[in-house]
């Protein structure tokens, strides 16, 4: 009996040793962190606000900033198989959003013509998540990969494994100044089925441009403390998409909301005189056509924002642009729960932003 157990143990150890030798692993390191895009500050780990912000912002904002929405790790490898092991900090899913969106990853590369290719991930979900991505690469050519991080979870650790004989290198950050998005749950990624389908992720691929996601679910409230943090980032364009968190439930009157927008735009303009600022209307609720109370909310907020935009124009504040509800053009089938877009709604959001941002960047 002992001999049998010893033999089984020996075989397990041999198999494990052989398996582990087939892959080489790259854990958190200065090189990994230097390649991590989607952060406005260095030395903040897999997070979205610096440590100093904990004493400045409300606790819900701080907690949400520990989630990895918008983070992208770029690397190059010739491996036909890529493994990612990571540990999450929160619940794996939500009632209206799947595990793949809340806690999953998305891996993309490009073909020889520059077209984006999505690589399926096979997952084992628990507090410690294992993801395996496989693709054809018989010629062992080094390809660039974009790894999009979970939208509604934080990471305690991460390691990437590739075939032992494969080339691997983290890529340097792109030189372009990022697009910074300050917004609500919709901009954070609710309720995309996977990270790459959040509208900020789609936009990043469409423009092939870095994006920083500073959207905080339910808490994009245009607070001075958060706006001041947004203003610290050396961005190439600022997007403010906060109206969905400023409705009657937030307890603000229209005059207060207008003052929040005026402060945000003028403070950004003072520190970043030449950088474009885009203000976005409320995209509506899918039940607004059958529930007048819901329609009144977003219609009133949009009237207020348009008036604010006109005030800024009349006071000669330059470089401020406007994206309307009609340009986003969400329909009744573009929502999960009447408020948050599904993948189709996210796609419409992204395309509206892409069109508007290309117009702005030409100027």
C-alpha cells in the first residue's frame, strides 16, 4: 500500500514538474507595472486613484477606485498559449452582469492587416481565477497583445505564463496623451458581457489610443475632490459623462449640478488651457417611452447641460464640445435593465464617441 502511494506521489511530482517546465511565468514586477496603461498616476498598483486620494474622496469612490476598469496590459509573445492566473478582491458577478464582465479578462491582437482579433478565454472562476487563451501561431511569430482587465473587481495579484521556448516582452506605453473619461457605472462598464465590450474598451481599440477610465459606479457626482484629482492627469482630452448619477436620487437641484459642471470645466481649462473637454448628455432610459417620470429625469438634466454649455460658450471658454443623447442614439433593445447598456448599447456609445472625438482631434 505504501509503495502504491509513493508511486502515485512520485508520478504526480514528475507530471507537475514537467507541466511547470512547459511554461515560464511573469509575475508583478516593475517591468509589468511600467507597461500597464489606463492609470493616471504611477506607483498605484492595479488601482485607479493614488493612495493620497483615500483621505480626499468619499469611501464609495475610494472603494470603486480599487477596481480595475480600463486597465490594459500590453505585451508581445510568440506563444500559442497564454495563461493568466490572478486573484480578485470582490464578488465574481452581479445579478445583471455576468462573471466574464465583472471579473474576467479580454485578450486581443491584430492580424497582418491591422484588424483586431479577439482570443477566447477558458476560465476557472473562484477567488483565484485561471484563464487560458489559445491561438494558431505555428510560425512562432511574435505578436502584440492587449489584455483588458476586469470591470467591476480588484486584483490582488497577477501572473502571465507562456510556453517556455516562446519570446515574451512587456511593451512600452504608447506615447499619445490618454483620453480621460470621468463618469458613472455606464462608463465604468456596466453591463458589458466582457471587459473589451465596455464602450471605453471599444473606443480604445477603434482609435488605438490609450484611455483612462475614472468612472465610479453610482458615484460620478462631479464632486470637487474628484474633479481636482481628474485635473491632475496629463490627458490629451477630457470626457465628462456624469449626468446619470446626478438625477433626483442624488439630492441635487439643477442649479447645484450646473455649478458642478462650471467648476469642472473652468478648473480643467485653467490647468490645461489647450486640451479639449467633451460634455455628454444623459443617454436616456429604455423605459422612458412608457414611463413619463423616467423621461422627465433625463430630459431635465439634458436641458440643464445644454444651458451650461451655452453659458461656457458665451463666457468665451474655448475648446469645450458637446455630445447629445440623439448622437448616442440608444434604442429600447440596447439596455440590460433600463439604465445600463448591453453590448449593443455599448457599441452604440463607442461609435458615437469615436465619431465625435475624431471631429475634435481634427481641429
